[in-house]
């Protein structure tokens, strides 16, 4: 998130998320420094919407956002992922047994 | 020119000049985020001037720029140069938006659908201006510079409006109307001292090649 | 392998760096300096152009120019925020800009004289800048690469506006065409210096760290390739008799005096002192506002 708690910086930092068109996800667009929420809204409104480039914005104080980055997969949990399943060999054998194996050049 | 047309021209001239005064803060506003926001307000004002000139003339640019300085009907409040004084800038912003609201409200009730329609559009854009002005007024409430500026500019704001709207402005701010001698010299037509210089600069490129397309 | 070496290989392979990731001190310092110069340039670029907002000869031009300059301030805001998140507060950046400790691009140290300059700046100076900016979309430092997207999108109208101003004048009177040629004559040399003197990629740490993904000469060649034809097709003359495109596609030109570039960028341009003083004065006059609104913020 960056230096959120450094008192030397210029005011409170508010993160801005923008939605480009109705139905789309809100994406992080940037941040503004402002003394309070009213100013943050005004500033975000102009910085991220003055040209009609967004239909909606979410404005959130940086302190309200928590980042999670730690996703351990030490023991290879591929049982619940697509890459845990390789059916090619079994499928070939099953087709041969049923006599439905496709000719090799097709 | 009809009375209504004259009023529209007054508003257009106010917005043109105020739009320019506000754009003088571009690049040097107190805070970068504010610089961007305030510039949008300035652009809106110039945009309003343009729309009003277009209502009054086939050639909005000619109307905006090709008159003699004494033919402009902007009010002194719009003409005053405040950069780099943010206190006076905000005081004017607060006063002007409130006064402008009253006259736009009147125009919204016009018999002419073009005028009423445009007034509605202008009003909707100015909602943001008013919010912005209130936001700053709230923050600067205790600042002596700002309070003194409000006092100083109050007569100018009153002089900007036709007499029938002045009471409304006084009621909005909870202030008394200034006496007539305080309003002397602030009425439309009595331009500020550097108005001729401002006009010179505003029209210099346009006048440099007469009749050219830019 | 050292952590620094691992990091170098990571960014050279196209890896993205986020704000809280570990980075070598040298990377952080070079990054801050590079990005800060960009922010400074956006902010200083406003000054030559803002004078012309008042003087704009039509309402449309007045609006377009105000919006263009507004974008530049907006870009400065975006970029200073990135610098601040890296550890250098905005106030410090602005103080260093004003004191001359940090730099901004050469083109913003020069005066403007006519409406011709307005067109040439919006068309060609912005074009030169956008070439560099497009390359920065691939910067290894992701927060900066991400804001470059918004910056490039906004710059696209600037160039169109500039070209529109120029085309209108070129279709106008002899006097107007004269204004354009005269402005081009004055701006050509600064434009040729804009991308910096040619440096070998292996000698440029900023390229090694993939902060910059395009060499100076490459950018300049791209500019010439794109814009010399555009200039010439209007009947304008590029004021460099040596300028020509070789058979192998490389543009030859009169070598700029790189000492002039160095001198300008270290604070000795024709307008440097005046513009920095103007900045200093405005900041001083508005300091009370920042105290008033930020007192309760921290």
C-alpha cells in the first residue's frame, strides 16, 4: 500500500477504484491526498471522472484497506485444480476397450 | 437587444471573465488535487459563457472577443484579480455561486424554452460548484483572511445582481444589504482598473490577424 | 546469487515490482529520481502554456487549452503520489524542484512568444513526450507503469488539439503560416535534445533496471520517423539542413550541442530562474491554505 502512516505526507490518502462501464468490475485507479472524505470525493471525481471515463467510483481511506499476500501451497494441492487431472492416457485406453478409438490421422 | 438578451449577455460576460480569473490558478493552486478540481470549475464557466453566447449570436467567438472593452457587461466582482490570494478567491467563489444560483433559478422559469433549457443545464453543472464552495467555506470558516474577504466582497456580490434578487442574496447569507453609497462604483459597466489591460491581453492573438480562423 | 542479482534478473525477465516489495536501494533511488523528474516536468510544463489560456483566440481553443493544462497538473499529481509512496513526500519534492536540486525536462525552460508556439508545443513537444511515455508502460515498477496508461490516454487528445491548431493556421493566412514556421524554427533544437544524449544501454542503469525500456536514440529516431513527414507534408521546413533519412531507415541530423542540454537542465535555461521563482512565490503565498486544511489530517 505504500507509506500510509508517514505523518509528513500531504494529508490522508484515499484510494480510488473506478468502474468504466456498468457491469464491469471496479478497478484500482490511483489515490488522492485530501483533508477529509468530502474533499477526497471532490478530488477523485475530477481526477478520475472529468472526461466521462468512469461511470462510478469507490473512494476509500487507505487505512481501511488490508492487503493479503500469503497463500502457501507447500504440499501441492492440485486435487482441487484443473492441473491435477490428466485424463489423456485413461481416455485412450477406454476408447480402445470400447472399440471407438478414432483413426490416428483425424 | 431585449431585456432578457441583455441579462443573458451579462451572465455570459461574468462567466467568461470569472472562468478566466479562476483558470489563473492553473498550475499554482494550493494543492495539486485542488488545482485539477478548480480547473474543471473554470472550464464549466467558460463553457457556460460559450453556450450563452451561442444563444445570442451565430458567431459566439465574435460576440465573446470582438467587442470594445467598454461594451462588455461583466460585473466588477468577476473581474477582480486575486491570484495568489486563495482567501479572496474562495470568498468570491462562495458569493458568486450563491448570487448566480438566484439568477439562474429565475431563467429556469423563462417562457423561452431554449433559455429555460440552458439554465437547467447550467444549474445542474453548478451543483458541483456550490458543493465545492461550501466545502471550502467550511474549512476556512475561522480564517481571518477569508472572513475579511467575505466582508470586503459582499457589496460587490450584491451589485452583481438586479435589485429584485438582492434581498434573496442577503437572506441567504444572513447579511444586511449595503447602503447605496457602498454600492457606488461597483455596478456593471464600471470596470475594474486593470480591465483595459485584461481586454488587451484577451484579444491580442485574435486581433493580430484580423478576420483569421484559429 | 545475491539478492540484488536475483532482483536484476527478475526485472530483466519482465518481472513487475510493487510498492511493498523488497528492492535494492540503488533501484529505489534511481527510480525516485527518474519518476520525480517526470512529475517536475509535468508541473513546470504548465507554466509556458497557461499564459495562452487568456489569449486563446476562440472559446473552443480556450477550453481545450485549459483542459490540456489541467491534465498536466493531474499527471503531476499522479506521479508525485507514486514518488511519495516510494518514500519521498510531495512537500520535499516541491521544495527540491524550487531550490533547483531536482531537474525537469529541457523544453520547459524555454519561453513562448506566439500562438504558433502553442500549436507546436501541443503537437510536437507532446508527441516527443508520448513516445517516452508509451515506452514507460513497460516500466518494471508497476505502480508507475499503471498510471502511465491514464497519462497516455489523456495525452492523445493533446496531440490532436495541437495538430488541429497547426492545421488551422496552415490553412489560414500567410501571417499565420509564418507564425508556425517561426515557432518551429525556435523549437526544433530543444526538441532534438528532448530525449537526451545517446547512451549505451549497458552503461545506463535506468535501462538495466528496466525503469526505462527504450534508449534515448531509439526514442529520437521514433520521433523523427513519425513527425518529420507530418511536418513536411504541410509545406513546413525543418530547420536542419543535415536532416535526412538514410536508406537503412536511420535519420541523420545535426548533432545537438549536448553541453547546452546539460546547462539548461541544470538550471540555466532562458526561463528557468523566472519560472522557479514564480513557483516559489505561489507556494509561499498559499502555504497558509495547506496548514489550514491539513492541520487535522495527519
